[in-house]
C-alpha cells in the first residue's frame, strides 16, 4: 500500500517481528497464491494481494475503523465554511474529501419526487428580451434568456404571471408533463401563439432540474490515479452518463468497497471505489465515493468517507430547515 511494489520474503523478514525464515515465508506465500489471495505479477517478483485477498483483509483482518483526530478536524473545519442550498452541498463535501485524500471523489444526490415549483418569474432585461427564472421548494434555481417580439406587451406578461401563479406554482415537477403543458397552452385562446414560447421554455427548464445529480471532484487527481489520460477520460464519460455510476454506488448497502474488476466496466478494472451512503431531511439521499487504486489505505479512507457522509447529512438537514424557516 505504501509503495505499490510486490513484496518478497526477504522484505517480510525485515518487517515482521520474530519473523520465520525466508523459506517458510515463501511456502506460506505460495500457498496463499494457490488459494487465490496473492498473485505474482511476473517471474521472480514478490507477491501482491489479489482482489479476493483485499476483500478478505477488509472484511476479516482490518482493525476496527475509527477516524483519526487530524482527519476529523480537517473535515469539521472544512464544513464550517460551507453555507449553501442542499443541492450544492454534496459537491462541496466531495471537494473536502478529495482534498483530504488526494483522490478523485464522486458525489450523488437523489431528491425524492416531492420537489415542486415554488415560483416562476419573468424579469425584463431589454426591450426584446426577458429572463425566465424558476425556483423550486428545495432552493434550486434555473434561468434562461428569451427573446420576445415587439408586440409582447405588459398585458401579456401580466397574464403569464397570473397563469403561472394559479396553474404552475406549488405543482410537483413530475406533474409538469408535456401533455399538461400542451393542454395549458391550448386553453390560452387567442394568446396561445404569443405565450407559447414562454410556456415551452418553462417546460424545457423544468426538465433540466434533475432528481439525481452526479458530480466529480478532483478531476486532475483522476488522471494521476489512472496513469492514462485515455482511461481517465473514459471514467469521466462514465460519470457523465450518471446511471452506471448510480447503479454501482447502490451496491454499497452491504459493503463500503466495490472493486472495479467486479463492476464489468473495463475502465475501472484497476481501481476500487470506497463509498458511503447518506440520508438527510427525509427527502435527500445519496452517496459519496472515492476512486483510487486497489492498494488504498482502506483503514484510513473508509472511516473518513463514512464520517463525511454523516456530517453531510447533518449539514443538508440544517440547510433545508433554514430554507423552510
């Protein structure tokens, strides 16, 4: 774990107190290799753990995991400076753990389907353009600039405001379907053609508010971990697709470490993912996960990830309470 180099019997005799002979150690290591727990990268080299060996170590041999004092202080101090809406807090936590470990971190936030529209506003910018602003009840905001025709007067804007207040505000996002918006536009009568671009923009903007967000912190560190720009780019592409990563992270219910070789994704085959799940404020859940080489210091990374997830849940719950107040 310290050097990444295979370990031979001669090195072990210098590391183990009251070590047996080199010959005895070689025999033991040979037997462990036959059991599939060690492997020899090449002839005359020492041994390294296989994935099965690492799994056995993590499950049965690793000492009790407690976060170190310095790691705990680092995480606590970093969270003290964070004050944001719940949607942005997981990515901030990802940066904290990435800075602590020096490794890339994936964060995933899943919002339950209770998200609703809090407010839709149209803000004039110039004579022929306006800004559409949408705010959800969990504090997320989206906006876009729209060009409007010269015949778009204050009466039309007032009607748009009235319709959004009565028909769209407080409505759950999953109810603002294409069929709903088409029916709403059809009910506008003579003003339907003029107001259609605004309500179309509302529909498109709402669809940009995802119930699940996935972020990657420490991207430059990913290239260091992979040792190959091509492999790193493939992992970035995997993260951007979201669904594969969410599926992988969902495996952590029963374990905190997922080995890339077990995922079926070739780009992750030499890496491991150490992850923890968080639940907060009854409507937010998600994952925070470190990507690193298989020779991670699991006894340090695992408790740091778990503590960060617990801290993140507390901070999200407080941020949601502050917004409701």
